[in-house]
């Protein structure tokens, strides 16, 4: 549990908890929960130079996250599947404004493998495959025609809905002198 006491915003208690259940030497389940508090940057509260948007009435951003993770270690591959949900309140925009709330839900699959190198005497070949699906929703959206923010749910444009990351490390020599 974390307690913060801010001279502008008062005190806040932010719990974090995790539980790990090991079903066998190969299978584990993790449950994670956390809350956070982020005060606005001084630059957003008070400005810093002529023309910089400032807002001394900004509220701190608050976040909570819940995640379930299942891990399975096979003979050559470590599988890791997680499902998560994050909620944000009083989101702080660059324009020194609070921008409603955001909800992010997702699923992630991660696999790491390690196999013997076909070139004898060299380190093992290892690699990874990551896939993430994210559904992100904001309580406000920008209307480009009217050039203003509206209270209307929309997807966040800065979070990709699908992400794939693949890598392979295959040692071909002991060193590169």
C-alpha cells in the first residue's frame, strides 16, 4: 500500500497486490491488481513560457489495473498468456486539460523458445514471438470539423489494436573478432 500526501490535492492511498499460484513445476497463474495516482506536471499547472497553456485547476490522473497471467513451461517453449483491464480517470491531455476517462482491455500471448544449435559447440538458438490485442476506449473524442472535444466514446488512435513482435538469435560463430 502506498500513501501520498500532496500539498495541492491532499492524501491518496494506492494499493497494489499480487497472488501467485504454482500448480506444478510447469504451470503458474498470477493475479495482479494495482492503483496509481499521477499529479499534473508543474508546467501544465503553472505554464513555463509565454503562450504555454497552463491550468491550475487540473485534477490528478488516477489509474487502476487488473491482470491475470497464465504461464506454462514446455520442453522448449515458455508460454505466457495474460488478460488485462486498465481504467484511467481524469486523464491529463497535453493542452493542460482533464480529458475524461479511458478503458483499456487486452490479451497478450508471449512465447520464448530455446533449442540446441545445429552448429556444435555454439550457444543455443533462442527466439520469441509476442502478440498483443488491445481494445482502447476514451470517453471523449476530437471533432475535426467543429474543432472541439466532444463527450463521445471513441477508440484511442495512439494504441495499436494488434501488435506482433518476432525475434531470433542464432549464434553462427563464437565471436566476431
